[in-house]
């Protein structure tokens, strides 16, 4: 397929080593389904089907057509784990359905080999260990119902930048349908990273990283108007062309993608999203940074733009022609365009896990405001859970706003609050108590911990795909004494928060323990937390991983605040923020990363916050730690390691950094110990 637009001169290959730290991680609930991993040690023996094998695609891959109802891959078949090329090819080409877990680095032989995948397959990486090197996958005419997830496919490059002789793609399809490509890292290949060709249709490409390549993503190679494709939440960077190029697509829906042309490298973009032929394209809430010709079309294509952000771009930025409405085909929810870079930097690409078991079937209780569930409030469903229950109970909360207080008492463990909407924003639990709010019975005020919208006191609690907010209005209650307003309070062990939003201002997220001498471990992943003063605080041992911490202005519009206020007991771990992003629409150099909270003046405490491998915005102060209530931060445990962004800074007496040896002892597993969080 030719690309008839102005190009930059062919560039020499420029490669940079990735330095992101990896660790054993739990599963993540992302995009349209639950993604987890089964890592039984085996070469190719049958394994028990894990819970994530039931995940189905969103977008056009979810639309029923051509005799195929949605895209669910090999969920109806056996699960096998492979570590060799022979086993991978054996199961990928078999006529039967399989879930194929890639648990090793597999090199293609010969280089450029593309395994011919048969229908009804899920090929998924185990944690971050599934690598395909020197080749990829081919889906031929009529192949359907295929899922490729959580893999790194890389390094078939043959030394020629604009290679016309080696068609060594990561994923190529010719006439396939119902294909979902999700959460992969695709890079450094000889030709394109993804080619959707020759009337392939009902394709969704989501949450991938595409980088370090001349051609990223081509769609077309046909004169027919057949292809329906959804492309969302992909991070495309350091690529020159086809980002993507879309030729003769009946319906192309692109949203919440991040296209980044990094300055100072040898790779310069020629163009971004390109609609050509008779393509009908809808482009929404995407973020273009530094791209030349960010959005272009030819005279025969229709291209409608809505809500996109362009930062430092130049050249052509075009639209025109009629639109189609994607919601006539499937439901979807847009993230705000200005949140997309941070979101994708933390969540696109392969996800990690060390899950080794499959959860038993859970009891499900349904909550719906409109009366279509078993209960109309979340608390009513919690009340229905038997005391001292011994197995998982999932409270499935349908989309809606639930203005109520929710408390999960200590005698009701193993509860999951699960929003059932397409987005975590669709299900909202909200209330507006503050510390100084009088109780209705006249017995005083709620106090900080009592102000929580949701209070969790039971072990083994999980929440996912929903929003918890405290919307107390400080400006309207200036006469009130005590503006601390907690959205979520946890005082339990083995708490997992996955794909949630926790919104507030002061004291948003209280991560506590049941008692000072009790361990309380919390794992927060793929989530957002917002606030301004001590908005992550408490004495729990907590990890915040691959998440976005958003700094908010104060009630009067000023910028000033503190991210963390740990109250860690001595000889225990405090807060670990890793592989995340700290951002916000606030003034530069106005926020501290943390301060030591010696609750009640307790000098025996040893507060700890470590921020590592995290992108810090310019809002972070050059001296990011400060004292609190007469206690010096220098007497406690505050440190950074390997952070980036305009808010990062070199080590100094006022900004301590861990040494590599110290950092090796401050990983996720050091915090969580013998607990491996597993979604259930």
C-alpha cells in the first residue's frame, strides 16, 4: 500500500534501551474484560481454565456479524502454557479452540516467520514474560474469533529503515474477521507492526504500545468497502508513517489514542492519522504531541473530529464529510483527552501477574438504581452477605449514581464491589460528609475516619471498575470546623483496588489498619486518585502501581498541597508509589510528595513513602518532602528512585534518592510479602 503524502527522508534506525523496572505483579482489569494469567509450570499440558479466559472484546470486534457473535477467542477450549516455538505453533494452528499462555521468550526460526493462526484462539502472555522475537502472527482468509493479548512482539528488523523486501510484521491479517489485539508491546519490526488487509473486519485494537518502527499500522489493501475497525487507547510513538493509515474502511472509529513524536531522536513523524480511499472515520478525544501532519485525509474520505488535543503539532490537520455514529454499533465511554497521555503511559502494553490459581465461582448480588437488580442500594447488598462468609461474593453494581454511605464490616470478608458499566465512570458511589459534619442523631461530628463515603473493615476486599467520591463542598462550608473528607477508608488486610477512581480534596484515600499492631496491605493498580491535602494517608502497607495521582487546586483556587501523609509503625513498610504518574492542573512547584504524620504525636512511628519509576509533573516542589506537626521528615523514611518528568530532580540532602542496592529491596513483592493480589 502506498502512502501518497509528504514524507520525511528515510531515517536511520534509532533504538533506545527501555529502563522500566519490572516486578511480579497481580492481574489488571482493563478495557473490556478481566485480564489475568495462569502460570502453571508446564510446557504444553492442559491447564485449568482461568477466569480471564472468558473476557470478550469491545468495539467492532464485539459486533455480531458473518455468523460470529462477538470475539472471545479460545475460551471454550483447553488452556495450555507454551515455552517453545514448536508448542506455540502446534496449538495456534490447531483446529480446536485453545487459550495459549506464552510463558517465555520464543524466537522465530527462520527470522520473519509468521505463525498461521487458526480460528478460536486466545494467545496471551503470562505476566510480562511472553515475548515473540523475530517474527509474528498471520491470520488468513476466513480466520475468525482470535484474541492476541499481553505479548511483546519485537525485533524482526533487518537493517533497512523503509524495508520493501522483508514483510516481517508483528501481526498481519488478510481477510480475517472478529479479531481483538489488546495490551501488547509491538516494536522494531522489518515492515509494519499491524497490517489489517484485504477486507478484514470486526477488528478492535486497544491498549497497545506501538513504537520504534517506520510503519506502525496499515489498514486497507482492497478496493472494497468492508472493514469495520475500532482503535482505542493505543500509545503510538517513535514511528514515521501509518499511524494508522486507513484505506477503504467502511467504519473506522479511533478514540483516546496518544500519538507522540519525541524530540531529539532520529525518528520524525511524516503524518499521524490518515483517512484515504472511501474511508469513513470518526476520531475522538485523542492526544497528538509533536506530530507533523497530525490528521490528514484525501478527497474521497470522510473524517469527523471531536474533542482531540494537539500539542506542539505542525502541518496538516484536516476533517470533512459526514460521520457515522459509533454508538449505533456498540457502547463505549470516552476518557478526557487531556488525561490520555498519563493514562496510556501507565496502562498501555503488557500487564504483569503471578497468579497461579483460579478463583472458585463466586456468588453474585446485583444492584441497580432502576429496580432491575436484586437490590437498589449498595449497602443493602452488603447487608445481605452472611456474616463470616467463607467464599467470594461479588456485588455487581449497574451504571448509575448511588448517593449513599457504604460500610463493609469486619465480619464480611471476601467481598468484591464491581461496576458493570463500560467505564469506571459509569458507576458512582458518592456522599458529602466531612470531619466536622454533625451527625444526624446529635452525637457529635463524624471525624476524619467517619467521613468516608465507603468504609472497608473486612479482609480480602476488592473494588474495580467504579468511582468512589466524597463531594463535600469546602467553599460552601467555610464555617465548618474540620474539612477533611474521605472518599474511601480501608482498615483491613489484602485489599485490592483495580481500575477505580477515588475522588476528593483533603484526605481522599485513607489506607489504615484495623489496629496499630495489625498488618493492613493494600494494592492499588490501574487507578486514579485525586486530591490536594494529604490525599493518600494512613498507616497501611500500600502499593500504588501504574496509576495516576492527580493534584487538585484548593477550594479557593490556589495551588498548594501534599500528596502523601504516611503514619507507618516502626519496622513496617509504608507507601510505595511505582510506575505511576503525578500530574494535575495546578501551578508549578506547589505540591509536596509527602510529609510524616505522627498520629496523636506518637514518636514511635516511622512514616515511609517511596516514589520510584514514576513521572512527576512540574507541580512537584524541588524539595519534595516537608515536616509536619513538629516532626522532621528527615527523621523518617522518604526517598525517590529513577523518577522522570519536569518535577523530577537530582539527589541532594533535601531530596534523597535510593541507591540501586536499596531500590532492589523496595519492590512490590517487598511490600506485599506472601500475598499475591489476584482479581476474583
